């Protein structure tokens, strides 16, 4: 996937003054998303940490158009924007629906499923920090088994993370890709590709969150890299039905090397109560999924 001659533009669309926490993975990723999509972007977003990044009306550090919508409505709002642009004959805009895991895996699933089934011409980005962070780290269906949250404070979460990427794959979007904020070039290239396609393009973006996961603010990139290098997060894309591993996940598949998940888990306070048996079971799940991806990529 790496395109060494693609220059990342110097122009910035996130200006100084965002209100996200220090070390926020979302901010790192959003910077490259907007560099790829450019100034004719309209983002529609529900309440979440991205709203915090966008700031309080009438001031914003973000230099693209944005619409704030209700929690369950991100994809419906995007579909309305697409229809409105068409009806008024305005060309050249990219419509993006962007929401957190709570606003996607839980509350936004119906509107997104409908829009994807109709092949609405837009990009949907789910940034996944694995809990309802904006309101104080409540569990979502994207929170992994074994994690402590403020709604699973004594016993860690018992249910496994919902496989939302598989749900979206079943909708057969024109493009589906996974990214992680620790790999900005991979994000940039995938968004550049998605921008020029028609139909529904779905991006799953993994964003480490220092206060929600319990790690120091200078470790965000290390955390993201460790997620990928242990195969807890796998970087891939599906284009015209063809599955391909990309970036670091592809080099790992070729070298046959991946790190034990414990190296990822022990960096985060939220997993401090996991027992050795739970860590073993987590490792087994990761291994199983990794093998499935290798088979899909025809590398096994
Ligand atoms: C209908 C509705 N329910 C609850 C809320 C309160 N609320 C605002 S942000 C938020 C958390 C969103 O979580 P997620 O989508 O994962 O994004 P994150 O905050 O993690 O970035 C909640 C519950 C709301 N704004 N609207
Ligand atoms: S709570 Fe997490 S995702 Fe939200 S702004 Fe802070 S670091 Fe970013
Ligand atoms: Mg979240």
C-alpha cells in the first residue's frame, strides 16, 4: 500500500487551540484525515470527543465545514447533506460522517446500516477509543473484554468487543479500511483513496486515549504501534471485494513476527485486573483472528 512518492501537504486544517486532552490519538489522526480530504469537506458529527476538538460555537480551530447532529443520526445527517448538495447542484464536496465507537457501534448503527445499504455517496469514519470517553469512560460495545471502565469499575467487562468491522463488511461498501493513529501515512493514503471513490466508504480508526485507558500522554504513538504489532489491531483494506493487509500488518505477515498481547495490555491501567487465564484467552482470540486475516490475504 505504501506510496513513497505521495507528498503529504503542509497545509493544516486543525489550527492551534483544540480542547482535546494532551496526547489524544484522535487529534493526531484527524490532522491527516483533513489533509487528505482538503478544504471542500463537510463533516457531520454527533456529541463525542470530536465535538470537543471542534470547540464551542462560534469559535473553532477546524478549518472545514462542520454540522453537529444528534447521537443516532450521523449517517442520516450525511445522507441529507449528500441529497442537499445534489439538489442545489453543488459539486466537488466530500461528505464525511464521523463518530466515536459509542456513536457508531451502539447508537448510530441503524442510520449507518441504512445509508450503507443504499450505497449513499459518503465516507463514514468510526474513531474507536473503546468507550464513551467524552462523558467519563463508560463501557460501550467496543470496549474489550477485561477492561475496567467507570461502568465496569470492580469487575472488568465480561463481554468481548463487538466485531463491528465484520458487520460493515457484510454491507459490501465500495471501500472499507482500518487505520490506527500511530500510522499517519497509512491514514493519509487510505483517505486519499476513499475520497475519489463513489458509494459508501467505511473507515475504522483506532485511537489510543491516555485518560480513558490509563497511560502517560507521551505514549500514544507507542500504544498505537503496540496494538498493531501484537495484532490486536490489524491494518487492511477491502476494495472491490478484494482484501489486502497494509502497512505494518503486511510486513508482520511477511516476516511471521508478532508480539505477545501482554506487551500491549500491561502498558494500560484499564487492564490491571486481568488474570493470567484472561490474558491467555485474549491471546488465543487475537491469534485466531490473525490467522483468519492471513487466510483472507492468501498469505497462509
Ligand atoms: C442521545 C444522547 N445520549 C447521551 C448523550 C451524552 N453523551 C455525549 S458524548 C457521549 C459519549 C460518546 O462516546 P463515543 O461515541 O464513543 O465518543 P467519545 O466520547 O468516546 O469520543 C455521551 C454518552 C448525548 N449527547 N445524546
Ligand atoms: S478523552 Fe481520550 S479521545 Fe477524548 S479528547 Fe481526551 S484523549 Fe482524546
Ligand atoms: Mg468512544
